[in-house]
């Protein structure tokens, strides 16, 4: 992996990653020249005891680009800069111009609830220079590079003592609110472990203390033995519709043996994980012969400097459709109670994905 | 309050409620004649340690009504029965034909995860006979009756030893997935306290043990003193945009003094709570001169037979819009991390609602 780190005129960081050496790239462009003046702050929810970020300046976005303007394209005309330079890079990561969390955030304004500075980091991860491609259409070696990029970001961003959790994710499709269709994801780095991974850590820790094994490790062993819901089974990685799926086409992508973070993947594990990921993405898009929307989230161990033998790196995909035409809305019971209700059995949805044949080496 | 309980031909229960005596209603109609053959089951999520309901028969709905058919209208032609009879009822409650949870549910099929029968209850609450009305347009006395209905359902449904939590809610608007626009809500009764209220109970209990007071009680006292985000202030009830709102137009509706469940409301509290509720609903609809979509959830104490001095009945409204034209999508950070990010300050949204004047007595 070759990397090049640059600084944009407004002070934001840009890192370029590539499989081949990077040469002749000198400048990091930016559609913005002035540093952002304000910073986000946190308020604590009194009844749920969890943080909420307020980044009111996100409303200030006076920058109204024409519809054909793509800030994730490379800059062709220096008078109309985008976020990215020309050059032979494969993956690019830069600081979000309107971050929900930012390093060195100011003190929060006073409130009747507990407050804190909105410390953290929000990065944009551009998967490829080709705006018409998608994560699942990239070659395996490119997806492997992306797994290395996520490892590099986890190590670099997570090294900060004020960062406790690094979450790479992708929102894909207009159905989940995406307006910019150039293939990209995001990384959020949090000053404390957020509620959902905190809950998962708590469950995993209790299980590990009781059994000396990982809860996902044991679940994967059962999924492999049962085989009913398997979507991909490699030597080191696996994809399945989990027996307790909360979304109709939910899948989990994981190494078979526990690996705490992206940084702990061996070469063979990474290669097979790339293959697993590409397999399910190709199946998703082949299912209805159209780009399949989803939220993809990668859970890993907290970056708190402690060992986490209970953690097990994996992705969870939450697609918004329950059938080709019908969206699954999260409503009363899901949002208000946190109790999911499913019309579809995981076994039936797995069968649909199993019946699609794809060639990841083509 | 006058009530009449009837049984539908397929065995489901129907209860009619009214302010005036109910006479001459003998039959409970139903679009379905045969009892439902299958029942829901639960599976336990191994990583989150929470239940998910599977009600696969919901997909079986072979009943495909014409678009103008309204099952919540009263039956006019006995050959084309709806869910409701003619008569002078104001509010009606009946068992959902396709429940996510049902009394006496069968044993779950075997799985690699922990399973349980899908015990519980799902009810439909029809707010009025007028399909063109809405909760906020009903007279105060009608809304007071609805608060009594919720109390009656909490008492009756919650009396079952297999019911631990009763959650009344309303999904309003196509934006939150509602296809049936006749004014109605739902009640879900759960066999254990679901994750979100369980978390709130845990926080409230710890606070109560530490201080001898309610966490919402103290928060309301601060909101009243601060006054910045108040939307309604009555003698017994209050409405405000909470200082740590997670949705742009989120409001909470509550009694000022803690009341554990709907059953514990005094007459004056209930009357003022109805006024508070109507006020915010009228403001919502006046904001953009169109029906304002939302999820409304009523949190109350668990129905586990134990006293809950830490509990405080209240409604939380989660509207899907962040501006008149733009939806707030729950994406990576909200869904995957449980860490909400807000573009708007609660103080600004409260001001918008404060500036709207409505007359609830008109």
C-alpha cells in the first residue's frame, strides 16, 4: 500500500492510498478556502443517558453546487476545485467539511443538561475515482486495499487518546438519504463508545468471561454447522443472514476466527474477507438487477488501548427493502421500543441470496 | 366513559368506548371469518441480547382490498364487512388481524439462537369514526376519552402475568410508512420490557435511588425554569422541545408531577394533558399548513405488578422532517452507533413552534 498525506487550503487533511506508487501529486484541492469557524458540541440525553451531537453550522452550507457538480470527482479545472486531485490514487480519505464531531472542538454553550465539546472526527472515504462504479464492482485487490485503508484509519485516528471508537460505514442509495452517488463511505470516530457498540461490547464481555470464547465466534460456528443461512463460506471468512436478523436482507460479513480490529487481519484473512464482501455485494445488486441500497456498518473493538479478546470485527448490512417494491419502515415498535418485528424469515431471505450465482473473479 | 366489549367472528376482541351511553350495537363485524392459523415467535439476537419477533404469516395477507376500501370505516353493507360496527362510539380498540405478538402463541420452531413463543398483544386503536379528522382535530373531551381508553387498555392488557410492558403509539403519515389514513394508533403489549424502555427504566431507577426524585420530574422542573423550549405550560401538564432532542421537531408531552401510568392520572391532570396534546398537534399541523407526520410513543411504567415511583408517563414525538422539504434520514451514526447527530438546535425549533398560535377551545 502506498500513501500520500496532504493538507487542504482550509486546513483539512487528505490521504491518498494506492496499490501502485503515487507520484507527481503536489496539491490537495478544496472547494472551500477558509477554515470552519464553529465546532460541534454534545448534550446528554437525561432519560437515555447517551450523547447527542449538535452541529448547527451544518445548516450554514451556503455552498449550493449545480446538480452536475461532483465534489468527489478529481479536479479538472483549478478554478473549480473539487475535494480530490488528479493522479493514480485508488482510495482517498479526507476530513468532512461539515463534521458532526471534530478534533479540538470548543467548549459547549451552557445548557440545563450535561454538555461536552463535540470532540471526534468525521472522514469521507472515496472508494474509487470512477463515479459509475460501486464497492461491489471493484476488483478484489482494490477491495483488499480498502480493508487496509480502514485499518490505517483505525490505527491513525484511534491512536488519539480522545478517540474511543472508530466506525466505518456506507449509506448506499437514495432510500437511505444519499444524494451523492459517487461510491464513498464515511468514518466516524467517537470520544466514547456509542450506545450500540457499547451494548455489543457489554454482551460480548459477559459471554467471554463466562465461556472464554467470543459470542460471535460461537454464533458463526453454529451458522456454519447449520448452513441454512450461509451466503458465502471461505477458508477464513463467511457471510450469512443471521438467525436473528432484524432486517429482511440483513447479512453479516466476518472472519471465522475472532479478529479485534481491521489492524489485526492477517493477509489471507484480509483476502478472503474482500472476497466475502464482494460476493454479497454482487448478489445484492443481482437480486433485482439494480443497485441495492443498504447501510453497511463495520463493528470492531474500542480504541481505548486495552486488549479486547471478546471483540470480533464484522460488518452488518441493513437494507431498507423488504420486497422488491416495498420498503421496511422503522416505526413504533422498532424506533420507540427497540423491539424489531419481521414479516420475513431469515431462512427464506437467505435462500433468495443463495440462489444467485456470481463470479467475483470475472 | 361507556364501554362495550364484543367478539368478532374470527375470535378477535373489539371494545367500543364513548362519552354517551352505547345502545343497540349487537355485532362485531370482521373482514375475516376464520381464526388465524399460525402464531408469531421470538428469536434472541446473540450480539445485542434482545428479542426479535417473526410473524411470517403477515406476508400471507391474501386479502387485497380495493384502494377505496377502508377497514376502519363503519360497516354499511353487511356483505362487505369492515372492522367496525355502526353506532355512537367515539373510540374503538380491536385485536390486530396480523399481530406481531399474540396471546397463547405456539412454541417457536427450533433455531441456533434462543427462541420463545411470540406472546403478547397487538391492538388497533381507532381514534374517531371520521376518516378525515385527526387526533389533533378532535374536541378536548374526545382526547380526554382517548387518555381514558389508553388507561383501560393498560389496565386490562397489562393485567396478564405474561405482559410486562404496554406501549401505545401512533405512526402518522406516508413518510413513516402509513398507508391507511383513517386516524388510528396501535398498542403493543410485550412479554418483557423492550430495550428502549428498559434502558430508560434503568436510568430512572438509578437516579431515583440516588436522589429520591424522578429524572424526568427534575428535567421538567429545569425546562420550566429555563422556559426557552416550552411549547405549552398548563397547571398540570407541559410540552417542550427537550434540551437534548434527537429529532429536529421532537417534543415531549408530560404531566408536571410524576404519574407512573395512564391509570394513575387524576381528572385535572388528564384534562390538562389532553389540552397539552391538542396544543402541540395543532401547532404541528399549522407549522407548514399540512398534516405533520410523526411517530408518537407513550412511555409508562412496566406492568410487572411492582411499584414504579421512578416512572413518569410521557409522550415523545419523533417527526421525520428536518425542514419543510427535507427528511431527516436515520443513517450510519444513528442506526449503527445509536449516536444521534443534529443539524438544528432545539432552541431554534422550539421558537418555530412557540410562534404559532392555536386555539384548542375553538
